[in-house]
C-alpha cells in the first residue's frame, strides 16, 4: 500500500529560533530599612517568566507552541528601567540584577548581593529627602554559562529544555533587587522590566491533512 505524503507546505521545519519578549511593571519595597528586597523572574522559561504570577503568557508563545512540542532558551536579555525612592537624605540606594542557577532565594545579608557571580549593580545617590533617581540596567545572559555547562551539553540533554506546557527541570532565575544603604527609611524600586528571550522551538507537531 502506498503511503500518503503530506504536501510540502504542511511540513513544519525541524526547529525554529525566534525572539520573544515579556514586559511588566515592577514595584518592590524593603520590609525594613537597609534589609533589601528582590523580585524573582525566570531567564530560561517562556512558559512562566514571573514566578509570582502563576503561568505567564508571553506574546507569541501560544502560536509557536501550536507547531512545536518543546523549547529551550539559549539566552535572555534583561532591561530594567526604574526609579528608586524612599531613602533618607544624603544616602544611597543600591540596585542589583543577579542571575542564579536552580536557587530562587538570595543570601540573608543583602550586603553581599552585588558581589555574587554575574551580578550587575548600580548605586544611586539621593541628595534630598524623598528624592529619586532613574537607573537603567541592560544585561544579556547565556543560559549554558549561568548553568556552568557547555553549549553542547545544554543542547543535547533533555533536562535543560522543556515541553511547551512546563518549565525546564533546571531553572535559571534572575533577581531584581534594591537595598537602601545606611538609610533609616525603606527603599522602593518602581519601574519596568523587559525580558527578551532567544528561544529555539523543536520537535514539530505533525499537522493534520
């Protein structure tokens, strides 16, 4: 019996790389002066990019998920644009972005956050009581590097990818942090964070005739 072949226009590619972007407003406030506070995002998941929101819908994800069964994020860029407010006169606010493999918590002492591996930190001097200043952090992360593995290992082992209805087994998080430095009042970070994911979709879904 002759096998029926699908027309070429119905055969999806074996894999496809795209850029998907997730943007959200962020407001975080210290629970106590100089204690530090952070917001947790995922750098290698387009199924749920914000751990605090449940399943996060990223524009374009559902459309590509209809054609492919799996995905892996090769790199992610974070762009933070925010204002620090609340700290006392002539003190500083310290804003830090930290990627972390597997751990979605930070050390108890916020003083060490800027010294953590791959951290990017900027300090804002607030010269008047209740003053504020704009800060921007833009950083791209290669996911295999944060995980401490080679690119070949990352591509060839299934645990570093995920199906389109889940997160990867080995997560890579990103903490957006603020700490008032030697301040008697709490610091607040208010702004926008944008994550741009370089995503590879693979294992195509067979389309019906």
